[in-house]
């Protein structure tokens, strides 16, 4: 990062010294700053680029991205408006409409969306915004139709289930609304944006992509997190921390085979990392691979005997393999089991063994059946 910033600043300084500094040098500096999350200097760079090239829409759109990130929404709306006026840049319309909706300026948002519909009427990002607009303006039937189309085109956009459920409820379709509420997540639709892609191209090394992965993970966008961690790993192949982070994101995204592969690599490269070993053992067990899970969970317990969750999972792995004696031995230090562990152990055939059933009752599993 430091080298990139230094090089961009050096090019700008040379241009200024020669009296030939142009918008391009300021814009490139802004792209590098924005790529690494330095919003304030990126804003200044884009402002200078816009001043030197007032007809170039790119700097106004990129400035809008920075301003929106800094929650200066009125200014962001103006920047997107300027960008579209200068270049008819469709992504500016989508971001402008979203900002207007966020500010509660629904009339303005509707006008912007009408203009956007002339460009890409079947874009799921546009359909999602149109659906939300219909719901906010008291048109639930239209909202259901638009949001349904958006979800059909982008089924991973789980956030859309919420406004869709609200629109269905407004139409008296309560059962359908409940079904969508059960699917609500935090992943929305990110509009395609070639200029934002230019920002991302400037991210070199693992750190910015790892940060992006954490941000996506916190937002519930596990597929996006996996993609970001994967790009970080490309910059640092074999990094055990990145391998484990990628495995965690893939697990949450339902990409079990890939997650197992990356967890195995993480453990192979850094067997002392207990978190990765625990995650691998847990995932193997949930994937029906109890025999392979056992040594990893045993390694966790050997290094951290007080890890009751690992102990409960190891006992469960033993019972699934029919090793009741090993399960009893594993459970011996415990005085109480977590409710979820009780449920899992009660569901195994070992629960029919009188000694095992008695042990479960002693650990607070009230539903444990008496032995024969």
C-alpha cells in the first residue's frame, strides 16, 4: 500500500512541478486511497480531479461513493446526480435512487428510478429498488411482483425477503409473509459498478481483501466473504489464518467440501492452531465423518482440557462410531451438559445403554431413557 500511495503521489508531484498536473494524477491517487479505506484523502483527490476535469463523470461518481461511505448522503446524492448528468452512467442512477430512498425523499427517488428503468429494466438491483419504492409508497401488490422478480434473478439476496414479507402482510397474505420472514438475511444486491471495480483493482496484497472479507462476513454475505478471503489467499498462498477464515466463510455459505479442504490445509500448515482444528473437527462431525473428526477434537482437548464444547463433540463422535466406553470416558470430567449436546447425544443409539443413559441423566439430560 505504501509503495502504491508513494508512487501515485510522486507522479502527481512531478506533474505539479512541471505545471502539467491533470485530473488523471489526482484521480489515480484517489483510487489508491479509496482502495485502502482512506476516505478523507480520497475525497480531496477526487474533488481536485473534478475541478481540473469538470466534464469527466468518473470523479463525481467516485466522490459519491466516498461521501456515501462517510454518511454524507445529501452530498453523495448531488455527486451521483452530477455524474449521471455528465456521463449517463447507469450505476450512478442506482446509487442515487438508493440514497434518496434512505433520506426519505421518495418523490425524488421515484423520478430517478423511472430514468433507470429506461436503461436496464430487468436488472435485479433496479427491481429491488423499485420494489422497495412501491412498498414505501403504498403499492404492496406491485412491490410483491417486483421484489419477487428480483429474488428470482438473485436468490442469494436474502435481505429482500424482509420488504417482500411486509408487502405480503399488507395484502393479508400472512402465511406467505411468515415463509419469507424465516428466510431473511443481511445480503442485498450490490449493483454492478465498473468504477468501483477500478478501485478494487488497486488493492494489492492480502490485507485489504482480508478486511473486505471480515466486513462481508459481519454483514452476513458469506459467499462474498469467501470470495474476498480467497483473493487474500491468492496474495499470500498457504497462510493458515486466511485458510481458516476462508473455511469459516465457506461453511456459512454452505460450501462444505471447499471449507473442509481449506480447514485441512490450515491444520496441516499450523497444527497448533486450536480454533482451526476445532472448526475442522466440528464440520467433519456434522458432515457425517466422525472417524476423521475424532483426532482433531482429541488434539484440542489435549491442549485445552477445559474446552467443554470440544469435549461434548468428541463424546458425540465416539457415540456415532459405537464407542460407548470412549464416550463415557470423555464425559467423565463434566458435571453438566449444554442442552444442544443433550439433544445430540440422546439421539444416538448409545442412549439406550443403561450406563450411558444414567450418565446423561447425571449431566442434566432429563429426557435420558432408563436403561433396560
